[in-house]
C-alpha cells in the first residue's frame, strides 16, 4: 500500500487541551533520487582524481574541486529536502502553545504567518530541462511553513513545515479556532 504524499493534520481533544498532530509531505522521491544521482555522477570521478597520484596535475585537481562543489550542492539539496519533514504535535491549553517541546505563553504569542513557496508559473519545457523543472515544482509544492511570531522578543518559531498549501491554511485556521477558546 502506498502512503499519500500530501500532508495532513488531525485534531483531538485531550481533556481541556486541543492537540493537533501534523504529518508533513514526504520529500519528493524523484527530487531526492536526482540529487543522489547528481552527487554520484560528479563525486565518483572527483574521488578517482583525488585518489590517483598520477592525476594530480592542476587541471585535473581543478576539475575535481568543481565536481566536489557540485556534490556539496547536491548534499545541501538533500538536507533541505528533509528539513521540517518529521511528524510533529502542537498542544494548546490554558498555559499556552506547546510546540517542539517549548511552551509559548498566550501573552507572548504574536501573529502567525503561512509562508507559501514560490512556484514559477511557466510552461513545461520539452526534454530533460522540462522534466527537471517538473520534479522541482512538485517538490516545492510541499514546502509551505507556518511561523509563529513572538511578542516577547523571542525568535519566530516554525510550528510546522513541509506542508502543502491547503494543509498549511487549514492548520492556521485550526490554531486560530483553538486559540480563541483560551485567549
């Protein structure tokens, strides 16, 4: 059975508290496979140059350095693809908002903001470039975040990330409704 790739949330009552369980969108498998493939295509030849003393001329070492830069970019893309993609839980009770093991009291809460990813609206190019653009667009569609600002001078808190736009908006509305009971 294949799990759904879109994010979702469930609300439940735990005594007086409202608990919201958030399941983010899974990272796009094609995006992650492309990053691994890119890292391998550039990393293995670079490793061959570095390990072979006969290939330590300036041109080969410069090419290996550039290839390692591509590997670093691929590794950063993989890291970013997995950021904020773990299931999380928010709890709202009389004390405040419990998020990621931290309590933010009601008086310290500022405005919430849904941050939607920018997805360029252009036509699909033919060939490999169009395929890559489609993979990137599908991946970016699951990168919405919900931020909670603080009035006490603390940094904004990422309440949830790795959401699709619909789930992020529903989560914001659910938090507003639950918070209205306690504020």
